[in-house]
C-alpha cells in the first residue's frame, strides 16, 4: 500500500461525518462516457448544441436523439466496484452523504444492490444535475418516468406532457439553468456539516457543484481527491490519490457488505 493510501485510509477512519462528491469519472469504468478529456462526450458533440435550453428550443429532435442514445447506453451499464464501495460506506457506521453530479442513476442502483434486504436510503445520492431516466414538462414542470423509445423521426412525434401538452424534456440540468434550490442547499449543508469530503472523478470545472467541497474546507474539514488526473481541487486536498476510482475506492474504504 502506498503511503498516500495509508494516510487517506487513516483520515477516513477518523472522520465523524463524510460527504462524497462524485462526477462522471466514477461511472467511466461502468462504460458511461465522461464529458471532458479523451473519449469524453464533448469531444464529439458541442455542449452548447445539446445541453442548453436554447439548443432544445432550437432543435428538440437533435437533443432528444442524443439523450435517447445516452439513455440506451446507460441502461446497459451496471454500478462498478467504486459505486458499491461508496454505497457500503454510506450504509455503515459513519454518517455519509453521497452528492453526485451524475444523471446516470448508478449510485441509486448501487445503494439497492449493497443494501440487499436492508434499507438503502442512507446510500441514496443527492442528484444535483437531475436524472436522465426522468422526463420533465418544459411548460408546467411536471415530472414523469422517462419516455422509453422516444420517436425522434419528426417534431410532432416527440413526447408531450399528459397534463398540459407541453414538450417533455429529459429531467437534467442544462448550462445556464438553475439547480433545484432545495437540492443544492442540501448538498452545501451536508458538505458544511462534514469533517471529510471525498471528491471522486470530477474535473471540478462546472459550478456551482464544484464549490460543494469548498463548504467542507471553509468549516475546517479536509479533502481527499480520487481521480485519474490532478484537478483544480487537488491543490486543496490533504491527499490526492491518482488512479481509477473502481480500484482505489475499495482499497480506501475497505467496507464489507452489511450482514
Ligand atoms: C476518472 C476516471 C476513473 C475519468 N476514475 N477518475 C461560475 C464561474 C464560471 C461559470 C459559471 C459559474 N457559475 C455558473 C457558471 C456557468 C456554468 C459553468 O459552470 N460553466 C463552466 C463549465 C465554465 N454552470 C451552469 O450553467 C450551471 N447553472 C448555473 O449556475 O445557473 C445559475 C442560474 C441561477 C439562477 C437562474 C438561472 C441560472 C448548470 C450546470 C449544469 C451542468 N450540466 C451538465 C449536463 C447534465 C445533463 C447531461 O448529462 O446531459 O452536467 S454539463 C456536465 O458537466 C454534466 C456533469 O455533471 C458536469 C460535470 O462534469 P464532471 O462530472 O466533472 O465530468 P468531466 O468529464 O468533466 O470530468 C471527469 C473526471 O473524471 C476527470 O477529472 C477525469 O480525469 C476523471 N476520470 N475516468 C477516476 N476511471
Ligand atoms: Zn405540462
């Protein structure tokens, strides 16, 4: 075991309350593409043409095609050892909240898998950017389970709200849109209350989510960063562990399934 890993394990063992902030990197080993970097979604797709309300207003067919493709891709993925290690941590004795920027639902699936017949709720994530498997009406805001097999062949075939006939859209947060205020304040509150923040697989470029770990630091807590590369938060971290989350998290957290 490296000295860094040993130090990080000590910090986890000593923590009274933990917050975890995850990003796309934790799901990379499950086969979900990240956004930035080599192989990232933004390499082949321009974010402003797909992940903004203006893009949806201009060309909803193209936006729906992209999200339908991603829904299908994610449906074929499963939580990896990193998601499961975090879920077991959250189901254990140290109060832990998982805050995720991911919309893929893999933390939720890991929570159910790790809990077995026990209560999964302590391991259910705070999803600050929404969930790709839900739809939201762009007119009245009603939320519904995601339309399966969206017919993107024409503008008129796109899914519509049963209540008001407005256009449905994926229930995710696009650039320029506000995050749900209650969800965002919950994320900052748990970060403030934590004495350790574990940041996993995020480039920490997208605000306001990237500032969640700063709330822990501002209250005198510590940071551990787990990522393939150094990120803007690495300089603030007590320990920076470089490598794949699916390998590092089980070693760092060393948590057994609940009996
Ligand atoms: C591994 C690994 C492995 C790989 N193991 N590691 C302040 C300053 C500047 C700009 C702003 C600001 N405040 C707001 C803004 C604007 C904007 C923003 O932040 N822009 C910056 C990019 C410049 N923010 C917003 O617009 C937000 N809204 C807002 O602030 O509204 C204000 C408002 C208030 C009131 C009224 C109206 C408005 C909204 C942001 C929404 C972000 N949405 C997306 C899309 C979600 C839907 C979808 O999935 O399609 O969220 S963008 C995308 O980025 C997605 C992600 O959640 C998010 C973060 O990405 P993440 O997770 O960090 O992924 P990557 O790919 O960037 O990084 C992966 C990391 O993993 C890397 O570090 C790899 O090394 C690592 N890795 N494999 C470990 N195996
Ligand atoms: Zn509606």
